[in-house]
């Protein structure tokens, strides 16, 4: 019996009513909702589970830019509890995990992905193209900021932190004309009613792994790895694998303005048979929106990692390295608001607060 199957003593079987699996989660509404879906799926499979709220440095510090606090701030505390054995499972928003994989942990399941697109929440029901010149649009991520500026709409980008309810309230009270957030977060807290436009990938490519969850446990807990694998969605895993490999190959971590989206699509082979392939689109942008490099690739689903590597190489050949170098050296305030800062969309100091 593995260590994951033991709680109070070596004879206590985990996953039972008396000793449920402990799922570590942040205390925000979104995080609790996400972890709750995993808990419910485990229960449906005959495994008892409960949520354990873990406070992170990002939750305690809602003012400093996430880059100052540290990339991975929202996942480090969960992993510490996982390594210590305080919890058995950690549920992350996948895009907030460091690109370098930690051998101590196994992402045993990537459940089906929510709609990965970004969403506009604007006053008066406006869509992006209807916002007047000079309109104030709030966003947490340089990726969004760069792509918005590249559209040439003449809008003013305002750096933004806070949970989803806080962000939406800034539109309602007139402080901002609009905000751009992850549609998946709004969906998970039943706030899609606030969306005035879902931004198509041709307008704005999402962050790699946006809308996907990572269900993680200790690598040594082989029985738990097997149990969690039942929650895995192969198509989502292939898409996330390609997107994250591209990000890792670009050596961009979570801070560079990189957009990527992979999707399993149907096509015809040489014999006219319907086959599934993986389509991967990506972009690298200058932080000021002056240049956006785009590329795409299609190939076998089984080659997800290589597709990510190949597209990263193409972006670099097209000049992405120079764009990323400029971004990394920028002193622009927006460059301090890394993509992970969006997880303050879902960070509340108290689990009772209503947020993303």
C-alpha cells in the first residue's frame, strides 16, 4: 500500500467515508468551484473526497504585481502541502503552473477543458469594436494588453488585479469601460451573463492552457495516480501538452506575452477517411502591440510535444526571440502584471467572499 493510501495510520484505507482524499485548493470561489468539480467526479467514481483550503502568498498580497511576488506564487503553497502530505491532491489552473515539470508530482488528470477564449465585459453591452477611442479597458496580462494594442482601436489599457467580481464591479461603477478576463472563470462561477463578447482567437489568442485544470498528486502515490487518471480527457491533454511545450521551448515562463491554442480537429487522410489531428496556433507579441508574430501547425495528435516544439522554432525563426527580449527588458508597468496575475481573478482572502 502506498503512502497516499494511508492517513492516520498504516491500516487506514483512503478514499472512504472515514478517511476521504484531501483535495488542496485556494480559498477563492473559482478555486473552490474547480476543486469541487474534481471532488464530485471522484465521489461519482466511488471515491470519497473533501476540500482543504490552503492560503497562498498571492491571496495574502493583493496589491503587488505577481512578478514581484514570484511566478508560481499561486501553486507553490499547494505543492508544499502536497509534498508534506497534508493534502493528497492539488487542483490548479493549469496555466499557472511553472513550465518546468517537478518530478515529485504527477499531473494525473487534465479534465475536459472549459472554453479557453478571453471574454469582454463592457458597459452598455458593447463589443470590442464598439468601444470609443480612449475607452479604458482593464486587464491583468501583458498577453492581452499587447494583443489589444495590436488591434489599433485607440483604447487605453489599465493594469488590473482583483477577483472577478471586483473586476466586473469596476465596469458597473463606471471606473472602467470594459475588462478582459478568461471566459472559463466566468463560466465556472455562473457569471457568463456578464459577457458582452467572447473574443475569437483571430482577435486574441488565449494563454497556453487557459481554461484547463491540472489535477496533481505525488508521483510516488501510484494508486492515486491510477484513480485520478479516470478523470483525464485525452483530447484536452494533447492540446495542453502542445501549448505548454511551445511555451517551454520559447523559454517564456509565465511572464511573456505568448498566446497559444491547440484543438483536436477532424480532417481527411489520403484515402478520404476522417482522422483526428491537432491544430496549434500561437503568437508572440511586443508589449506595446507594435508587432505580433503568428504561426500555426497541424499534425498527429500523438505528436503533441513535437508540434509544440516545431511551432516554437518557427516563431523564433520569424523573430519572436527579439520580441521576447524586448519584453523581458521592459520597465513598462504592464510587464509586471504577469499572466498568472489573472489567478487573482480567483483569489479571495476568504472562501466566503464572492468572486471568480
